[in-house]
C-alpha cells in the first residue's frame, strides 16, 4: 500500500447498490476531480516504479488509461493500451477471460513489445483478477516480462489479487476495500 493509501481511499466514493442490489461500487471520479489527490495517486505509482527500469506501461481499457498514461510519461517509458476486442486497428492477439456474468476478450497489438521488455500492467481496480491475468498472458505471449500488476483499488475478498499472485505475478494496490466498507 502507498503512503498516501488512506488519504486516497478517503477520496474514493462508495455508491451502494450500483449497478445492482448488494454491490458497493467504488467510484474513482472524485479522486480524478481532486487535483491534489490525483497527484498523490500518480506519485504513489511513480515512487514505487522509478527505479525498476520499465520499458512500458500496459494499461487496461479504459480506466487504466487514466493512470497509465501519466505514469508512463513520468517514468519515461512507453504506453501500450490493452483494449477491448475490436478497438485496435492493426494486427492483434487476443485473450478471453471469464467474468461473473459471462466472458470478455482483450487485445494487444502483436508488435507491442520486444522479447524481454519489462512491463508494468495497470488498471483501476482488481476484483476477480480476470482482466489483469488476460493482459499478463498477452504480454508473455509477445515475449514481454510482467514486472508487476498495479491498481488503485484491490477488493481482496473477491479473490482476484490472490489469483494473480498464484499465477506468479506481483500485485501492488494503492488502497483496498473490504466488502463491508
């Protein structure tokens, strides 16, 4: 967890019963609207990764883009989008993953990375871990090395971060929420 984790967590809005009854939605919009909080969020990632010699940030569509781009800029590395199926215009590779309610698919340009590139995967939240794991599989298929997965929020009770660790990838979350918070 980041030194700013408690502060950042306090800025995130919880919307009860959205998008369905019994779900506490973690809304990062107030975090993005608060310039001081957003700066602390980006600084949390930059401070963690500034000495890790990353080649690229692979950010997941779409909220991962919001944090991945400024972190890539600050670290002086490239930014690579991991997109929902059908959104990339060039040759792609894809990975299907399971959601709570079905399946989804993410894609990556087939030439996004070179053999041995050191990649950080970023997204806004880890719930089931399916999207992060799909992105990690894509990156390793291209020859890239996943250094770690990074997110603003971890929902550990859902089990995604444990699944990611079990698959052999590190997890960094700025803050975490239990279901009852």
